């Protein structure tokens, strides 16, 4: 067991939370019991993840996507009430780290995706340095990259490009919903840009610039950061964790 305050202080410091301007609160979002002996981690604080944490007897649900966002209504009603009521009833702490977990150079979503695919980071740019510029270990075609992503993530990515035999070595990536970074990736002179989601405008930009846009899944590209953070907590404090991997196709 460890006190919640000590664990949160360690995470706050390790993730350099104060360096980020975020549109979600980072750290404790719903207060549960003070002592932490078991953690469930998940990408999103969904009802399914909360129910899993209850079934596991967890003291903390550690997520990347929490329950509170600046763009959402503030009322605790409907589905949000149900999720929070379950957390409170079972005294489960909800802890979320958003942009700090995307950006961390070792445990972050961008870093863990790169490690999984064998990509080498060379520079960081874009808003709060969330866009990574780098290279693949060896030159590969878009078709080969599609196959590698499918094998690594368990999801078939959507590739916007005229020719899947086009060679890729220079790469930019940012996990999750980072389609707005595509122009910055184009400006950086890469062959392809990888993120989680796609919007209508990216189809035209990919065709007109010749830079491939790859949407590999928001959930699929962000499964690994929260697990890396939970594993680091286990190594530091001896608190075991279980990962809940929801079958989210988006």
C-alpha cells in the first residue's frame, strides 16, 4: 500500500504536469480511498473500464482520457453521473494524465508507439512539442507500413495516398486525435504522417501534397502510454496493475 498523495506527487513530478497547457485536468479527478494497493489502467474512463476496476477490487483507475473536458457541459448528469456514482460508491480514485502522458519521452504514447513500430525520434515540434519527427528503421513501402501497423496494433489503419508502393523513411507522428498537425508534418518534409483519427480535409491535403496520411486508430495508438506509466509506478512503489483493453474500433 502507498498513500494516494505520495503517488500523485510522484506522477506529477515525473510527467512534468506544470509544463503543459491542457484542456483536461491532470491528476486526481474523482477522490476515492487514501491508500492505494491495486491499480487498473485503461485508455478511457468509460463505464466498462470503471466496472472492470470495481470487479478487480482496484483502489485507482488510471487513464489517459478522464471525465472532464473544457469543451463539455459542466453538469454531472446522465452517463457522467452514472460513472462518477460508481466510482464514489466503491471509493475508487480516478486519475488521468492527458497531454503530459502523450509527450513523455519514455512512457508517453508517442514514445511507446515508436518503440512498438521501431521508429526513431529525431526532433519534436508543433503545439507543446507533441509532434514527433523521425525515421523508420529502414525504408519501407506504405503497404509494408500498413501491414506492420496492423500487426502491431491489431487494427487495419486507413491510409490516404495514391500509391501504396510509395517508399517511406521520413516520418512524423502524434497519437490520438492529432489530424490538425498534418500541415506541420507536410511542412517538415516527411513522407508520411501517422495519428489516430482522420477528418475530411486530410484526404484532400494528402492527395495534393503527396504526403501520406495514416489513421491508425485513436484508441489503438494510445493503449501503451498508460500501461508504461502503470508499469513505472509498479517498479517504483510495488503497486500491481491490470490493463483493461476495451474493444474500441475508433
